[in-house]
C-alpha cells in the first residue's frame, strides 16, 4: 500500500515542479521581452530624433545640388572658375576643417572607436564645399556629403541626449544609414550599408533596429520636403532572356562574367584614388594649390576630350545626346569607353581635394560599363546597366549585400538573382582594396584569416614583411 500511495505523491511533486518551472520561465521571458520592448521604443525615439534633421538637411542638399547643376548647364563658363573654387575649398578646410579632413573615413573610425566625437562643423563644411564643387563642374558625387552630414548630426544628437560611448557608436551608424537612405531613396539598402561598410566580410547587428528606423524615417522626411529621385527604367525580362525553364541560367553566367569585370574596375577606381591622392599631396603639399591645380587639370581634360559629359553628377540631362547614367540604360546611350572617361575625370577631381563623394560617379561608371558588357555578351542593355550600377559600387565599397538590395529597390525584384551574382562576384574580384580605408578586416577574400596587426583595410593593403 505504501508503494501504491507513493506513485500519486511523486506525480503531484512532478506537476508542482513543472508548474513552478513554467511560471519562472514565463516571468523571465516576460522581463526579457519587456526589456526588448523598452530598447526598441527608446531607439525608435532616438532614430526619429536623428531622422528629422538628417532628412531635412539631405533635402536641402539635394535641392541645392539640383540648382547648382542647372546653373552650371545654363552658364558653361562657370567651369573656368573651378580652379579658384578649389583653392577656396582647400583654404577653408585648412583653416577650419582640418579636424574633419578625414571625411567618411573619419565617421567609420569614430564608430569603431566606441563613438568618438565627430565635430559639428563637418555638416556645413561638406554641404557647402560639395555644392560649390558641382556648381563649377567638378566630377564628384553626393554620398560622401550624405554620410558625413548624417554622422555629424548623429554625433550632435548623441551629445545632446548624453548617450554612452557604446550608444553613440550605434547612433553614428544610424546616422550613416539615414544619410545614405535619404540621398539615394533606398532606405533598406541604406540600413544594410551602414552595418556592412564597417567590417569587410562581416556585419554587426546591434544597430539593426536603429539603422532601419533612421533610414526609413529620414527617407520619408526627405520626400516630404518635395524631393524626388530619378527613375531608372528596366524592362521585364522576356522568356527568351530567361531561357529554358525560365531559370535564367545563361544570364547568371553572363552576370558572373560581367561581375568579375565590375570588380576589377572597382579595384582600379579605389587604387587609382588612393595612389593619385598620395602622389598629388607629395607633389603639391600646399592645401590650396593642390585643388587649384586639380581644377586646371579638369579644364584641360575637357579641352582634350572635347566633351563636358563627365562633369558634375551625370545622373540625367535634358539633352538626349549627353552621356549620363540614365542614357546608359538604352542601347547606344553611351560609348564603349565612356566609363573610363568618367573614371579619369572623377579621380582628378577628388584626388586633388575637391569635396563630394565617389558613389554617384561609381554608379555612372558601372552603368556605362554594363552597357558595354551588354554588347559583348549579347545581353539586355538595361539589365546590365543596372547590374553595373550596383556591382561596381559593391566592389569598390566592399558592400555586396547592401548593393544587391539597392538594385532590387531601384530596379525591381525580377532581376534579384542577377544583382546578387554580379555584386558578390564584383566584391570578390575587387580584392583587398576599397574607397573606405578605415573599414576593418573581418575575413580575407579568397579564404584565410586576417593578418595579425592589420585590423583596417588600410593596414591589410600594406605588403607583408
């Protein structure tokens, strides 16, 4: 009888233990999810506080760029003021901007350095100097200004809110996302770019929610100010393009071949920029004479080439005969070597010390190169222009995932697999180089571990001793 009574008592004990365990587990999970909810709501608030000024400043910046471009096209002689503009930019940065001379690399370094401070003066300096560069015909982009303004304003918000160093690091990352997403109208790509650009071959997800919220909200704020982004038309792929079974295997192979070329051109751009910048500084140490000479060099390039197609942003033009990013999406819209002309003009402009960014010129170079590859590979012109648009930047910035997403956001989801193939191959073939030398090395391309003591991309490029 004792054994018979023991069994029910044991069952009751097991039930009580189970109930207690489930109750404690639910309490723990409840506290955990409450903490997560508080974290998410707090960072949504901080992201909104970031998005409003960043989106508004980006809207002002894009409006000013549009006006500057229109003024330059209406008054072609403004080009001859480019040397004096360069001298003024060099002198201003030497007098008041030496602490922000690092540009986008300074933002990346500040994020790695546990949220080190970013001077507030970066925002007005980069905005005004970039607009001036475009007004007088310099071949530059706009991403550099967007990333720097986003990081600078995020640093200011972090100081006002008295965020900890670790929180400031997240805020700076969200600021980069907000600037990138607003300027290009690709908020999801902006969020991923901000996390992916920090470390080559790895991503850090601690800023996932802040980056996404800041990028989406900043883009909406920018659009609310009446800013409209350029539409790039990519026609739906036909059954003939996709081939047997509709899988697009043939196009994937062609995209991979083109991706290797896109990566090599990204490498050429990065190495050309780094090498020419160093050479120019050694040849002309003066901070104001260097951009002055660069302005003269750009004018000489216009005379020698006989074209102004490679000046300014080069996104679109009312003149259908001008080579632009938009024109490269149609057959015959650019020459086979137009991409090389834009590369030369941009390297000359930026390496000499003018301000702007590399990304829009990389879009131009990539779209023109994609147009050329479409002829060689008998592939759809608009699709391969879109592939080059995304993939050359993917190789030069070491951000294949962000660029794949950008391709889908800007050109539609039907070509998603082709964007991924081109961007990932370009990333591999661009080697251990890039336009952001402050990127940390997560993995070495082609296998292997990062070399000890070479934490950044700048250090990884140094020859082994």
